[in-house]
């Protein structure tokens, strides 16, 4: 099978890495790719927003299957265009991708179908939103009702902060109650009826240690997430994802692809924060290294149906990913910094280095070309070992113009140490 992956980040590098191992993949391409992806796939100079050019290139090059990584081309309808041209594609249609494209659409769907989520109101007028915020008080959550690359949400601790967020993002927007609990990422594949749960994960959105500072697209992740027990997994699937898939089918918008639920685990159980219609980034970089079986049949069954007959095999090891970003990220990342030591990092036990924002200079040097630059992942017996291995690999990389958080996975490690201490008593 001739496969094209669309995207240029760490998620797409992980997808290409996984697909490259499939004996069913005869040729693998990525548009536009990056310096790391170029080592496992042939990169194509077509951007993710050039929908017509992507379809034309896929037709000309006899592509059998297109795997779309980022949300923007999904929300814009790339799957619809590819399928209309007779090319099989992994991902939801434009109508189904509105689950990510409009937070208001998702909130309304939850309200109509009894799916647990935060109380909310939608606004197209900023003055009305501000009046509502003043009545509700803080803490309160402000969300831009559209794609914002993971940066359109403000958890405001004061009314003044909330008002400033409204001025910053503008309308349309959603204003909702601030849920209390622990966040988790719950991914599932669905062919429109079957919902196949994937390994749980937890990411770190804040830029600084201790989950401080501005929200980013993600500074690291780990899998599994201890907060997601088997019982909590069942509740998330049965109370949130399955009703959503059934509701979308009933609306004539069947969802096929990855349904990624950002959850808050509250005292009352899981509640939906928001949906994404693709693999999380960097969650993908910790889930796929745990996949022992072939990735391609999973993705194909999601698109073609028959997901209930596919049984993926997952490794028992934990995985943890540390994102190395360019200094100044997320506000003003400084591109062009040189990176060395990548082979040395990849040679560390259990380590993998996924490129997120890199390019190869004419002289052969790898340089930063984005906010999030690398995703350094490691497998280990548990999260603590995976964390130690990942940071050893990070320390092998020379990237003076980069930085990373030094505490990825701290909650899971603390839980693990507490459980070990309890056993020792």
C-alpha cells in the first residue's frame, strides 16, 4: 500500500515511524514532513493547508491511503475531497470534525445528549460575555470557539483576568464553569459505530515546571495515566464517547477517526473538557511506541469499518515524552538554533527522538524550525524509569537555544513512589 501522511510535527513523525514498520506499506510519503521524518519517509513539499494540491499530488502519485495528522485540514474538509477523488483517507469528514472546530457545537451536543461536561454559555457578543462573567465570578474558563492550536483557553482566577481573556480572543466564545480535578487524555478509534479505546495518557499543557505559566500545545506526556483506572476508562467510554458517536451518527455526521477526549476527573467522575478529532500531540508520541502490533490495519479498519474485529497488542511498558522547545515559546519562539547529539540521545536505552519543528540546513546541520522542536520519548518498566531514561536522552542533546520542563510525569511518579512506600510498610 502506498501511504501519504499529512503534517509536519512530532505526531506525524510518530505516525510515520509506526507505519514504516508495517509490512503492508510499500511506499511512505509525508507532506510536508520535517528533518526527522525524512529519515523514515519521503517528504513532499506540499503544505497542510494546500488541500487541492494535496489531492492532486495523491492522485498523480497513486496513493492508496492518506493519514491526516493535524486538525486544520480535517476541519477544512480534506477527507471529503480525498474520498470524492477516490482516495481512502483516515480522519473525520468536515461535518464530523466540527467536534473540534467548534467548542460550542460540542457543548450543545453534550447538553442535548446528557453527556457530562461543565456548565456553559455561548456568546457572539463580547459585552454579553463580560456581563455573564461578572455575574458568575471566578474562577471561570474562557474558550475561543474555533481552532487555536491548543492556546485558545484561559482558566481565569479573577474576573479581571477573564475580561482580559475575552478582549484577547474575541467572539465567538464559550464561557464555562471551572471544573476541579485532574486532567487526562482519553483516545479512541471509531469507525462510526465501534469505539476502540487506546492506552490512556496525560499531557502537560503549561510551559513551566509545576504546571505554571502560559498554556502551550503540550510540553510533554506520559502513558498510562494512573488517574484513569479500568473503572474510569469504562465510564469515559460508556458515558462520554459512545453517546457522542451515537449522537453524531443520528445527526447524519458519522465520526470515523480518532476521537480524543480531554477529560477532567472530578469527584463525580469523568467530565468532558473538549474533543479533538485527531491524535494528541505529544500524546501520540507516547501511545504509538507502546503499540506492539501493526499500526496500518488499525487505521484502515477505522476508515473502512470492522474495527470490532481488530485486536491491537500493547506493550506493558510505560512511555514518557519530554518536549524540547525553542526559547521564547509559546509567545515568540526563536527559530534557527542548531541541534546536535540526536544520535547519542536516540542510542540511550529505550529512547526515541521524534522531530516536531526541525529542518536540515544546506550544510547538513539540524536546526529548530518551530515552537516545539523535539519530542524525546523513552519506554521503561514504569513511568519513573521512563522519565529517568527520557531525561538522560534529553541531556545528551546539545540545543543551546532550546528548553524543556524538568518535571514531566511528576504526578504519576509521585503516585508510584507512594504506592511503593505503602507496600514497604
